[in-house]
C-alpha cells in the first residue's frame, strides 16, 4: 500500500504541464518578492504554485538547478560569492554581468534584470552600545569586538562574504559568536543577550528595534542587487512568464522595499496584501480592494487567530498527517520484516541495527537537504526523509523484542516440534508485539515533530506556519503550527496505543 | 531392541567436551534416571534424543533407527518433552498449550486429546482449560507441562529436571502422579535430575554422569551394592540413600 502511494506521488510530480513553481528563501523580503512574482504572473494568466520559505541559498538554488522550482528571488552578490565561489567585486554592473554569463553557461539559469534595489548585509548594534563605544563604522567595531558577543545567522557565519571575509577585511574578532535564527536574532539583541547581529539593509526590523547600522567603511560587502532567478526550461515552456516578470525590472527602489518589509515584519500585515498593494502602486495590476482581517485578528489573541484560520490549519494538519502516515507505514513495512529477519538469519544483526541508527544522527534539515538533488522538492523527498528517520526505533525494538521474547517458551515450543517459522509466528511475534508497538509509537511521535521540517522542501504541513512565523518573528503564526503539531503527536500516540491493545496478546 | 540408545556419542561445545563417548540403552517401557552435577552433560545427552543437539560423533538410535536419518520436526512431535521451567506459552490458555502437539500434527480432535491429558495429570479441563499460565501455581504449571508432553500419545517422554523448581510437598505429589501415569501408559522415559532420591524413586535404572562420561548404569540396588567408582560411592554416601 505504501509503495502504491509513493508511485502515485512520483506520477503527480512528473505531470507534464505543471504551473510555474515560485519559491522563496525563509525571510520576510524573500516572501514579499516571491508573492509579488506570483501575483503578477497570476494577473497575466499564468498558473502558479507557491513554495514560500523553501530554504536557505543552498536548498533554494539546488531546487532551481534540479528543476523542482522555476523561479525564486536571489541577490547578485550571493550568486557571485556563495554559489559561484568567486572573489568579491565592487561594481554592481560587473557583478550582474558576471553572474548572468556564468549561470547561463553552467546551468542554463537566467538572472532577469535587477529589480532596482540593493539589499546588502548590514551589521547592527543597539543604539546604546553604539553610543557607549562610539561606534559608527565596522572599523570602529573591530576596535571593541573582543568585548562584544555576536549573534549571527548560520548562513552569515559560514559564507565567504559573511563573517570569515569580514573578519579578514577588518581584523574583526568577537568574545563569542552564537548561531541564531533570523527570527530570534533581533529579540536576542534587544534583550541584551547578544551585542552585535547581522541583518539586511532593507530590513524593516532595524527600524522597529531602533538599531544602529554600522557603515561598511572599507566597502567589504559586495553589491547585492535583487533579481528573479529563473530555472532552465521556463523560457521555452512559458516565455509569457518571463516577459511578465521582466515588467518588474528596476521598479522597486530601496525605500519602497523597506516600506514593504516594514509592513510585513513590523505591522504584521499578510504577505498577500503587501504584495498586492505593491503591484497596484506600481500600476502593474488593478487594485482589487479586498481588505483582509488577518492583521486585525492578530491583535485579538491567539484563540481568535487560530479560529480564523481553522480551515487552513485543518488542511495543513491533514497534509501533516499524510506525511506521517505514508512514511510510518513504509517504515513499518520495511523495519519489522528486517528486524525479524535479523533475528533469524544474521550474525551481523547488531552492526546492521547500528548502521541504521546512524541515520538518526543526521540532522533533520541536513537529511532533507540531501534529498533535494535526488528527489527534488515536495511530498516525496519529505516522506523519504521521514521514512529514514522512522526506521531505527522500529528496527531496534523489533529485533530486540523478537530476540528476547520468552526464551523458555521458545525453547519448549522448539523441543515439541514447532518449525522456526511457527515459533516466529505463534510465539516470538505475538510476545514481542508490545515491544514492536512501542518502537512504532516512538517513531510516530518523532515523525510528527520531524515532519515540521518538511516545510523547508515545500511539502507543506504544519511546518509551514512554523517556518514562516520564525522568519517573520510572528509568535501567533508559530504557535498556529506548533500547537496542532503537539496535539497531533498525542493523537498519533493514542491511536497507535489503540492498535497496540488490539494486537497485544493477553498474557 | 531398545527404545532409545546412545552409541559412543561425543559432543563438544568449543573446547568443552560435554559428552565423551557416552553409550547407554533405554528399554521399552523403562524409565532411565540420569543423574549428575551441573556440567556433567546430562541435559546435553537428553537433548540428543530429540535432535535438539546433534552429536559430533557416535549415533543416537530411536526405536532402532539412526536419529540422524529422521526428520527432526517429526521426531520432536513424536517425543514428549517436559522442561524444568514448564516453558508454557504465556499468551495461550492452558487447553491450547496442552493441545500444542496434536494441533501441530493437524489433528481435528486436538482439544479432546488435550482434555484427556489434563485429566490424566489431575487438572479438570472445565476449571483450568481457559486459564492463562500466569494464573496457575508452580505445581499446576508443571502438571500442564506434563499433560502437554503426553497429549499426542508419545511412546517416549524426555524430562529435564521436571520437578526441580517445586517445593517438597508439591514435588512429592507430582512424582506420585508421574509414577502412576508411567505405569498406566507404559511410557519409555528419560528423566534428568540432580536429586538422587528422585532418580531412585522414579527410575527403573539410573545412569550416573560425570564430566561427560558414564560412571555407572544400573538399578538402585546394583548401585548400592556395587558402586563402580569412588565417585558413585561418594555420591551415594552424600545423598544418604546407601
């Protein structure tokens, strides 16, 4: 049954005339730009599939390269340094020409003309820190860095145009560097848990927290012009989509973008409305006056917020349950027979079980990232990743349970003429069933939690509001995913507990 | 022709020699008590008779046939077996446990056979048939184990310290039951025990094993009158049955 479902999913993914798949990276501005792309295409009659907050540069670009998505907003500087791995260049034109040529040549990927604003990295401190240490530039920061604690995104810590390059260019060192999610970075800075953070120059939150942005006086950060990055094949498949997106060329300036970011991140307006207004203001679409109530209900408390989105939440919960059910069913179908087989035949059983256990040590997000080049994005890679995570607890418990089941009874049953197969079927398996079910229940609960990561490869589910909420620092949105996920974990455990009561033999 | 025989049987477990050229015979309808200390090889010898253990050398004869030529599953289904701990299947009711071997053989009257065997060991099927092993006393569990060994009507029964874990009174009860059944059914039996008094009570002849070798085989009277080795003499003195 699991196999059929997987084949079905493969078939769905390979369907020929699919809509244009638009993704974003998991931060506010990327959400807004992707939504602007999507609404513009829809206004021009192009069907669109949205994958907001798909993943950081590596994941989003791999997905584009592999053809799993068609468009996402990217920055020329990121393309030059993080993707091409080249040295920084100062001139925006030069950077754009370079990435255009190289991306086209290597992967057939196009950079559409820049949208009109730059969003470079910014290093920010609290206003009072700036005043106390008289900080205006990054050179000033290098002077007092060893006294300060930095809270930086993992992306920034790792990439050559981030901390490593910055440290070299300015001789910058900190007392401590912590990796923080974009969502908590600003709160951590405001609360005084860290003293320095990285941000983006168009960030709406910089104004919200009244932060001091330090000037890049040695011009280390290369130009980061925003543009639509378009995958191979879209030009042939939907030239009209390319034409529509090109309408945005040089239309968004820094002030406009900062304003949009502020509305999304500071005012908490829904991304759909922010994008719709932007397109209307640019005269690219007619303004369809449909005031949403989300932002208002936002301030009316969590219960109201959840109630207003119950339909959507129900749909996401159903999708979540589908991911869990498919992956768990597959894992049971593989791990139970394997555990039984290990008991009967193999001397290398412990080694095998440990090898499967190693899968458990791969961080969820890394496993999911490995899946993209192999299986693209969407439900299939998520189910496969969750399947791999579920194997170990089921395999370990099956093997242990079957091996250790009532040794006296097994010995006597053998001595009285049961075949090994009969011993397995009538003695070992029934007596091991509570232990096997315990493994399945463990896997089920872990699975519900891990499935929230599926949002990062566009598989949907309750991870969507969690990822988006983290990116937008929106607690209600995070909880609207986390609370149903917790309830679902309890529900799945309870349901499997019911199954256990049915299969467990009365002793 | 003897019912069971061992001919120069050798069994090694790694460097340990469990059976060192053991030869003995069990006549039809006879009960052989096998006695020895832990590690003397008595359980290993018992397990050779239903091919739970395969000898490294020598032969086991069952009803005159070389056991190695018999199908092990059929051999075991045709041989009663009572382990020390009962070995009842904890998730099966008593009746189903007792009916195990007839059921394995596909008998349509497995439950009837089970109830007959239960009456034989003094368990009323109406009262005990639907209970789980957990709900029985130690003595009742061993009665079930004996009934299970007998349900398919085997000619040979192998007993591995069947009453060793019971209290003295229960043990005496079960020994009496076993004696009566054996006589009634004319069973051939091999009974492994570390209790010399039990061997003398239940065995027509006794085999004394020590470190994988047979020290002496004989009736209780023969052992008392002419102990073959100093070990046998000492054993009898220690057990105060001489």
